[in-house]
């Protein structure tokens, strides 16, 4: 699958909407960006995030609520620090999705 700049922009636009104090999953971002099968594309787009200040990719976690060990901007510990600054506890590197998942849905 070819990943166009337009695809990444759609992903970044959704990530910009994640409110402080909440997280979204890769799959959730994929669905909101237009294709529920884009989870890996979301991961790649966030890895090359051109604007970490404006596109809060640290608010994206996996389907289990786990932070990324390969977080692009300082490793998993940095992602945990940023989430905790947002008021989201991450015991063991995991966010409680039942409490902190953004409730916006694609459908």
C-alpha cells in the first residue's frame, strides 16, 4: 500500500483532536482517519511526526493501553512522562483504557 502525504495528514488531523487527559489507540486513529486497517500506517506516521508540539502522538497507545517502547521522541519513559503530565497514570507502562480512552468513534 502506498502511503501518501494526504493519508498522513488525515492521521495527524485526528491525533490533533485527542483531548488532554485522554488517549486513543492506533486502531481508533486508523478508523477515524478513514481505514480501520491502517493501524501500522498510524504507527509509521507518528514515528515521522513533523510537529511533536502540535501533534500529540504520545497520546496514542496500543489496543491494550501500553505505551510504545520505541516512542520516537525519547523512548517509552518519555511517553509515560508526557502522559502523566496530562494527568494520565501509567503504572507498568499501561494506561487504563476504561478510564482514559477518548470516546470519539468513527461511526
